[in-house]
C-alpha cells in the first residue's frame, strides 16, 4: 500500500484496521452491509463499541439509511446497496439442458426424494441460519399443504454445512431441519426436499444455485432479519417472482404487488401460504411479476450503477486529501 491509496474495508470484522491504515496515509472508507431496521439496546451497545474503531475512516458506505447510526458524518456518508454481477457463475445465463442437469445432480438431496422433473417448485436458498427461518418455511408449507396446488413441491437449499467456516451454527441448524422434516406428515415429506450444495468448488456451487433458481417457479426468502438480501436480487434477475419478508433491504428491492410480494409478518405461515397460492394459481401474474422483478434489478442493482457512485466518492476523498 502507498500513501494516498483508497482502502475499502467491509463490515465490523475489518473496522479495527482503519486507524492503522490512516496512519500510513491511506484514504479509508468503511463499508457496512449489516444492520437492523429499528434501534434497541443491543444495536446501541454494538455501535458504541464500533464507533471508536470506525471513526478514523474518512467516509462510510451503508446499504440502507435505516442502518446508519446517528454519529456518522452525513457529509461523507453514501447509501449504496450491494450489486449483482450478471456475468458471475451464480447469475450468468444457462441453457435449459444445463439447468436440468445441475438442478437434478445426484447427491444434492439430503432429505426427501430426488427433486421432481414434472412438478413446480417453491425454493428458498440461504445459509443454514436461524434468522433465515428454513424450518419456518417448512412448517408453513406442511401446515397449509391443502391450500397449494398438488403439483407444487418445496425445496430448501443451503451450503453443505461443513464447508462454511464462518458459520458455526450451520451444522446444528441443518440437523434441526432434517429432524423437523422427519417429523412431518408423510404427504408433506413427499413434497419437501432438503438440499445441501457442495462447497469444495465455489464456481460449481454458484452454478448449482443459479440452476435451482432458474428451475424453480417461485422463490421465497422468509428471513426474520436481513441486511440486504442478494438471495432476493438473484432470482429477481432471473425473472422469478419472489415472496419475501418485509425486513431490511428486501423492502427496498421488492415493490409489493409489482415485482414480488412482501410478507408483513415473517413468522405468519398462513400469510406465506396465501401469497404462494396467489401466484401458483395465476400463471399470468407469476410471469408478469417475474418480468417486473428482472427489470427492477436491471435498473437499480447492477454493478455499473454502483461503480459510478464509488468512483465519485473516491475522487472526492482524494481531492479532499490533497487539498
């Protein structure tokens, strides 16, 4: 690193580097992807701890205005959401044959029958994290099975738990989900599938996620809390209607009733089932909402738009540092 270089630090784990980098002459920008919509004693305590570490940064970038603590200097604050890369393995176009091959790859399903080839799928892709509420999606599907068309299956997909080093609860949560699946009534078990995607080849992992999202009919993200939620952006880009909790950055992405459906209460299984049924029984609505979702991402969440915002901020920082 040379004096005058711009260094972009991401999230709380890196905040302690800000002072040392400033001492070496760097222009430091701290980028925060996490936060909660409402303040409470825990968020105040966390920001109180981080403030001393973040203060040396000359500028801050947040995904949402609602996440920004009061002490951040608004002159050097920018709101820039995460970006989707349409050319990455997780988002690049795929031919139908590749989608079918990857979505039905042998060994992906850890509970349930192999994924069906002649049925529609409701999919949630996320980490095995309690805040993503995979178990809640499974319960809602099982409890309201009769309200959904008989050809609809549920697929819950996450990374192979042993391959996620920074998520110590993953194995425990996956085990809980597997146990929950085994306790479902037989009719629900027959239409519910738990998928663990290998992590030994990250490009292949991304391609499998891509295929599952393209293969599905409707995508769900029933998070109890969320920073931004690229697992919503990704299927929207692929033209899929998304039913998701009205939390965090999901609220920014989905225009309710236009480019997806928002759940007011992420813990309400009946609300989730009703939203799914409204799409799965109306093919035209499903298609038009998916098309609007793709356009929403194209216009708001691709990297070229955000790159311009970064370049403008970095140029202002360099000019101020040289003045």
